C-alpha cells in the first residue's frame, strides 16, 4: 500500500475483517458475511476497493466503490461473480493466478501494482494488498483484498518519465523527427480517442509543413503538408497566424475552417481540433501542436494540460534543431558570402571524386580568381570590396545547378566543381564562359558602376589528376597561367581554351 495517512486505518479494517471471520467461524455464504460485517457502512464510504473472495475467487463481499464498477458493467453487484464476469479473459486470468497463489501459499501480497483494463477500454492502475482469510481452525477459506486506484499517480509518473526522456533525447541531439514522434506518441498514450500532430513553420514563415503525425491518415497528412497560414485556415493555420491557441469545438460549423479545409477534415472523420502555436524564446512562431477528435466537444482539463506540456517540449526541440542547423551552417559556410567554405569544399570534392570513380563519370574543377580585386579594396575600402564579393557570389550561385559545388576558398578566390557535367569538354567550357560573363557584368555600388573580371583555370578528372589535391593544384596553376597571359581569360590545364576574351 502507498505510504499515506490512510494506510493505518485500512490495515486495521483488514485485520478486523479477519477477526470477524475467525470469531464467527463464517463459511463465507453471502448472507452471513453481510450480517457479520459491522463496519460495512464505513467501508462503503471509502474510495478504495475492499472485497472478500472465496477459494474459487468468487466475490462474497464488495464495498460500494468496488460494486460501482460492477454495476456499470453488469448492472448488479459483485457478490457471486468472478473477475471473468467483469474483465477481459487475459486480465481476469492474471488476477485469478495471483489470488490462487496467495491462498495456496498463505503469504500475503502487499503493494502489488495491478493493471486492469475495463470493458470500455479504460485502464485502471491499482495498488493492492491481498491477505489470506482463515477460519477458526486456521484453514484458509478465501482472501481479503484492498485496492487503491493509483491511475492518476501512475499517469503523472509516466508523464514525468516521458518528459525526462524527451529532454534527454533533445540534450543528446537526437533527430528532431524522432523527438517529435516520441512526444506525439506520449500524448496519445495518455488520451482516449485523440490523434496528435505537430506542424512546423517553413523558413518563409508562411507555410506549415508536417513535423510529426504518425497516426493521422497518410492521405490527410499529404494534403495539408505545406498549406499557407491565415485567419481562416483551420485550427493550426489560424493558431500560427494569431500566435495564440485556437479551440474549434465543431469543425463543421466553425467559420475558422473555410470550405476546402472543412470538407477535408470531415472526410477523414474529424469533428473537433484544438491547436496551440509553438513559440521560440524570442516569441517567433515555430509551428503548431494540435489534437484531433472525432467527437464534437471542447478539450478536457487533462487534454489542455498535455497540450501545454507538449507545446513547451516541442518548442524547445524545434529551437534546438534550428540552432544546430545554424551552427552547422556557420561551420561549413563562409560568413560573408554564404557559400561553402574551404573545409566543406574539400570534403564535398573528395566525395564527388569517390562517386565519380565508382560510377566512371567525369568531374571538372575550375579555380576562379578575381582580377585586380586588391585595387578595388585599396581604392574604395573593404566595405565596398565585401559588397562586391557578396554580389558576385550571388551571381555565381544563380549560374550553377543543384548538382554543382561552388565555394569561396578565401579572399577573392573561388572554386566550382561540376560533378555531373552532362556535356563534353566544349559544353563545360561554355558553362564556364557564361559564369565569367556573369562576373564581368557591372556592379552598381552607391551609384557607381564597377566591373570585376576574373581569371579561370580548369582541370578534368581523371586525365589531369585523381585526387582533390592534384586536380585543384592543376586548376590553380592553369589560373595563374591565364593571369600571366593578360587576365580575364580561361586556361585549361596544359592548353589554352579555344574561346575569346570577355
């Protein structure tokens, strides 16, 4: 039994029941037991389940608390019934085995936690004492049980443990999807008939993307993935728009669900939806947490409590993921231009060559150096030089494909890798000419038009080298050859490119 102020009175009642049974030499027939139990009125006032069973685990006495469950299920009291009449077969069998062991061994069980599933599906957790019941001769004729409903305490324990587990997952850097899935499943496990969902606001702050909805219908998830937030965009779209919780009791009648969203939700059987925004430390909306129900109703206090817990945890997890992404980006990208930095370039270049070797593909690397950039810096200042670098980096980025790699190696030096050119050598040179032409377009800075040209050196895998170091060295050498020939030129490793100056 749990340690609390009611422990001693319950144990005294248990002892008194044993004494009454022994002194009266009762044979456990129902009428006689009821006559002998002088404390029945008191027992009926207790919230704990108190009962007496015979050797066959039939109830011969049950107080009002225990009988309430029986009346709800059977319409009658427990006397004369067994757990098999009340509970599912698996649960009843487990209880029967435990009780028969107590009566066979003569050893009481104290503080036993029992998980009981009621016919309607509700779970009860009971803290139980089962004590053998002896007659005047000392023979065991049954048992006395006292069970305390600890469901709420168990739920709170489960939530505390789940909360701690989620925070540990976040601290250990587990993937965001894994954290959100665990959070959603924790909430759903505590509620009946509820499906939870986490949506994340995209980088534009305009659309909600699926974060975790493991038990929502997949078709519904796909249909709502990427929808725009707004004042009448369902519970979640409105919650993100308003930056406050939105409770929709009846989706069919609530104007916050416009016609398209309403029909979509109703098609999948949802009638109510309650959504709260996930907020970062600075108040930014990061996403939403929502509960769906097939019933027309408002959330219960428990559902409101769990929603508050879930939004806090999800907000922490999403903010942590954003910070991790920012840190990773800063570690791998140049802070001025936003392009991959030298370290990231080497890692990706090595990977591209490894894949090219395996698939027998060609790779092209071009070393790019701006012409006379030092003069621009010295004349206009470093702030103007930085602005020119940012502008030219953006232009180059717009010229390359998703499969290409563009990086700033340092200063005014850049490199581009075509790991899947899709063209012969002439086609690659044509793409590089276009890149040079973009660089050579004037940059307007504070009303002044400036032109920056570049020299390029090009090397090909595998003929010019088979390692990143060898290839970049050959491209670098070719670039210096282009500068030596007058700048604003493209030089292929070992030979001049057949192309005009820009």
